[in-house]
C-alpha cells in the first residue's frame, strides 16, 4: 500500500486508488494511514468524526465507513489472482478497534523523515552541501499542507500540526545550510515570504537578517529585528531572545569596511526561542 499525505490524501493498493470521495470515510482512512500497522481505537475514530458528543448511531455508522473502505480495497485486490489476501486482511478488525496493514508500500511521510534525518546528521558533521541536498529533497516531497483535502477533527488536527512543525524544522535547517554555503542573495526572496508567514519565528528572522546583511542591506536587517521585536512585545509581552539581540547588536556595530564580526547564526531544531526554533549558533557576519 502506497500512501501520500504531504498535500492531498492519496492511498493506493497495488496502484489502484482506495481513497474514498465522501468526507467522513476520508477522515477514517487518513487516521488509519497515519497510524498504519497500529490499532486505532473505536473511541479515537469516533472522537475524530464527531468530537466529544457522538450520535447514538456512531458505532454502526463507523462500521459502515469501514465497510466502504473494504469495498474499495476489494476492487484494488481483484486484478491479481496470485494475491490471496482479502480486504479484511488489509483492514483488520481487532479487539477495540481497527488496523490498516501497510505491507511494504511507500509512504511520503517515512521518506520525508528518512531524508530529513540524513540532512540533520550531515549538518552535525558540518557537511553543508550534503545537508542542503538531503533537506531540499525531503521538502520537495511536500505538495501543500498535510491532508489538505481532508476535514481534520481533533486527532487529525494534532497530527497535521506535528507534520507542519517537522517541515518547518527541516526548512529552518536547509536555510541554515544554504547560508553556510554563502547563498544569502538566493535566499532573500524565500525568506521575505517566510518571515511574513511566520512573524514571531526568531530563527527565520535571524536567518533573514544575516541574508540581508551579507547582501549589503544592513539597514533592512536592523529593520527586520525591530519589526519582530514590536510584534513580540505587542502580542506576547516578550523581548527577543538573547541570541537574536546579540545578532542585532553585532550587525549594528559592524565596521563600515565589512570587517567580520561574530554573531548568532541560524539554529538547529533543538534550540529555543519564540518560534518553533530559536537562534543560538554562532556564524560569521562577513
């Protein structure tokens, strides 16, 4: 079974789509896919579909949705006479819930996590070309927000948020790798969009400031800091992190002749700050 969720939902058994068109069966399938090869409790599926106050008919209605999914799986299995499996072998009823068996199929989420992991390890080894290559490939698997065409209840919404956070961490590290490779001018357009989309994300702001400074736009780099500070103070009552403040001071005090100064650079996924990743590492301004 091949599954894609980094964008629209697409689930295929032997190359044949088993993705239903009706909204609620799509929710059921999405939750089963996200927890493939694990038992998904009936209660979790009910909460996903109807929240904390399910109708009296919740259980038989859920059973109907499972039956509809099995009918799609049956159609996908029919062309292969050598495959003795039935739909109940793929979508199992187990004590307390249901289990979707993925077999040896592909998963865009697993591939994203594999490539991102290679990128993070390359960053730790200071292999910036390798890190940029792996992380760019990982991010290339995304065609839009995860499960973009599926209504997300309480459990899917949590999973979507987790996936979006993973993407943002990978994006943060890919930008850092590109900065380490001197690609500051190429990054400016992308970072302009990102700091607008994530206005309190300190790591992205720090990367934007570095890219601006290294492109000879020192005043705009300082303006970016002031915009972030104003948003943090107004919306959260917080000052920028010490690392980002140090970056601002280093750019402010940099010599007009462009002599290098040491400033906080982009940070990794484990750092702290106002956004999902903060600023903390040191990198040369010049």
